[in-house]
């Protein structure tokens, strides 16, 4: 990855001021890249605030995703948002963590689709629970972006639900 000199200066400053960018972690570097490109060479406090804001959005996404769960599923989905040197990620109640930090340069829909995907993987890996399932086809749904929305998609029937509306809306089409 090509790092421009302005960004290099900024990373050096963040390191001096205490937010050490883990240079060996390409996902975290990607996050710092998107902060730099969206906000410019912000100070440490502002960078920390941006990361905290991302954590807030991840929590909101988690609440939205949980609206698609039955009480039975919700009881299994013991998932919280954690911070790893300032970077938000999802973790299971036992501390188990799957994959990477959350990215957050893809807007609210991107965050929602990513959180939905991670929750689905947690439920599969930790509880062997297939969720969510298309009520018509009895197959697992997949989270993706459609236009400006994060949706659950049924590959078998082409059904689409907005994430957070699975239990309340009819599928589209
Ligand atoms: Zn279906």
C-alpha cells in the first residue's frame, strides 16, 4: 500500500501522541487511511473521538440486527462491541472474537451489513445456529448492500428484506 508523505507525517504524530498505529495490521491501517482521507490530519483527541463514534454506530447496528431475532435466537446472541487499542470490534460473551476490526468507511448501511454478517457467523460458530432463515425456502439469508440499504438476501428465491425489518415486513419482491 502506498502511503503518501502527509499521511506518514500524521501517523508519526499519532504515534508520538499515543495512538500507536499497528503498522503490521492492514485492517487497522485501512481504518486510519479512511480517517485521514475523510477528516484530514486530525489530532489524537479527534481521532479517538472518530473511533468512539464508530463504536457507537456498531452498537446501534447491533440493536438493529437484534430486531430480526426471535427471543430464542436473541438469548443465544450474547455479543458486545469491544475496543482494541481504540479500534471497535465485535466479541462474544466468552471473549471469543471472530476476524477483524470493524471497518466504518462504508457508511451506516456498510456498518450494518458487516455487523449482521459477523453476528450470523458468531451464531453459527459458537451456537451452531443457522440464522436468519428465509421463511419460504428454509435456507440461510446473506447480508449485503442494496442501493442505500443493508439487506438480507435469499439466494434461492431472490427475496430481500431490509435488515431490522425481517420479522415485520413482507419480503421484496
Ligand atoms: Zn426465500
